[in-house]
C-alpha cells in the first residue's frame, strides 16, 4: 500500500495569529491555500485596492467558494513607501473591520492587505487600542510586521476614535478579558455600546 505524503504547508507572507480564530498576513497565493484550509476560515477580509472576484483573481475566488469562505472587501489604496508614506484608510474603514473581527459569527477570520505590512498593522493597532493595550505594546507589535513606523502611522493610531456597537451574545471571548463594564464604558477614545444579538425576527 502506497502512503500519500502531504506536501509542505506554506503560510502567507507575514502570517501570524492575532487572537484565537483571528489571523493576519499578506495577500493569499495558491501556494498558501493548503495551509489556509487548515484554519477552517469562515471569512477573509481584504484591505486592498480591488476586491477578489471571478475576474480579478479566479483562483482565490474559487478557493473561497469551494471552502464556503465569505470574501469581504474594504477598499484601501496603496500608500507609498518610506517614512513619508500616507495612511490609506480612514477611521470608518477601521470600525467596519473591527465589527467583523470582534463577533463570533464571522470567525475564524483571516485579514490581509497586499503585503501583510502597514495596512493590516494599522487595523490590528486600533484593535489593540480598543483592548486597552499601552502605546508601547501596540507599536512594538506594529514594528514586527513593517520595516518602520512613521509619524503618520503613530498619529493615526493615537488619534483613533469612533463608536462601536457590539452584540453581547456574539462577542469574541478574548476582547476584554477580566475587565469590568465600567472600565470598558469609560474608554477614553472609543464609545462602546452593547446590544442583544439579533434574533432574525
């Protein structure tokens, strides 16, 4: 009897686990599909100039279809390179991404930009801010996935603000471990409101 030896599993560039059932990295290529399949993804969030469609990327589109993965596209332009690069999105885009990654119904989630660097790092940095991480911890994590952190990046993360509505019965368990509602409700930059999960009625 001949044994079938599985091929090597190749994660996307800059792949990492952010939290349970939340992953980050670069744009998935065909060589990454076998690895991504092991994650049993339910959602792929693309922070890219163009969406993943049958015409733009038929191979990745078909992989998602066969594996019942929802493709979510939130447009982000390319921001250039070097210390003077801009920030390719606004806070409304960040808030949209957070709505997906803090609710269980979308998990497991893979979030990516083109190279897994600045754009994805900005989203994760804002998630960490929502989680009450210190600025030092946030930017230490940021620099692990980018060549540098610019003044624009820092200003964007430090200024991050907005309103987030969370379905209490569907919230991911890791979001605010050990924190009281009083602390969460007093977040200095983000207004958090919790509501009962939708019943579908």
